[in-house]
C-alpha cells in the first residue's frame, strides 16, 4: 500500500499538528486508564489483551493497530502518513505517560483524570484529523468497508465493530464503567467542535483530485455516541 498525503501544502503546520495530536491522544488514553472508571471500546479491548498477554498497554495498541491496518488491503484503502504514525506514536506515548502517572488515588482525582482525558481526546482527534494526513487504522477500516458496500450505514457498521470489541475486551478483563458511557456521549460533540477548529484549509488543488473514495484527505466523522478513532 502506497502512502497518501500531499505535504506540499503547509507541511510544517500539518506535521506539527499531526504529531501534537497523536501525542495528546496517547496522553488522553493514559489519563482514562489511570482513572479506572471505564475506557472507550477499543481501549477496553486493548486493556483486556494486555492483561491476557502481559504485554504493555501501548504495545498491544500498536500491535492491534498494525493488524487492523492489514485489513485495509482487501478493502483497497490507502494509508496516509498520519495512519502509519497513528499506529506507532500513540502506543509509545501512552506507555510513557502510564509510567509517569501513579495508579489509584481518591475518587475526585480519578474523576478529574477521566474528564480531562475525554476532553483531551476530543482535541487530539481534531488536531490529527485536521492535519488531513490520514485517519487512524480503526476509522479507516470502518470507512473502507462502507465504501466497498455503499448500501451499509456508517453508524451501523461502527456500532457493530465497537460493540464487538467492547464485548471482547470486557470478557478479557478490560475496564467498562461510567467512563465508557461518558466517552460515548461526549466524544462526538467534542470532535465536532475541535475538527473544524483545527482543520487546515485546503490548498489550491482539491483533495479529490488525488484521493479516491474512502481515503483520508477529508476529515472523517468523529466517534459516534454508539462507540467508539483512533485510534485511535
């Protein structure tokens, strides 16, 4: 799969925004993990696999992202620089942040970690998607599947995928709780707020001139209240 993404237009801003967004995304995931009040569906799955395999949370996040990216091949999706960076950077940052943040603490502190984590996750989503250098592998899996089967609902496909990974993660021991519900309710409105705020204006050449259906030059819709980029 060849990488997509034209960096001739505002490359410094877009690269800076991309990597700031991915780093913030990793930090936001670690904050939610340390809150111990519930994670988004994909992170419930990552945490469950981490407990099963004894691999670090970040290592599992990277491994799952790479495996999901392989599923793009039959869907004929083309990754961007942001897609590949998403797989690696978020996992490294979440492990580094978890190493710095102590576990446990008073309930009030854990609630604050959860709230800050969710808001930061929404801002991170706006930053890295706004750079228009490729979606995360999980979002690309959803949009690629729908692009190949136009009659399918994006909402339905996303719901099925994320309910499935949530159930698997819970069975593996991942944390499901009030934070899972709070994330599902808040991430859509937050991403809708932040994506336009951080969107890099298009250059002279429209993205459609170089990107086919389902590619990442258009900002993708944020996680819906049924989830949830993503991762990441």
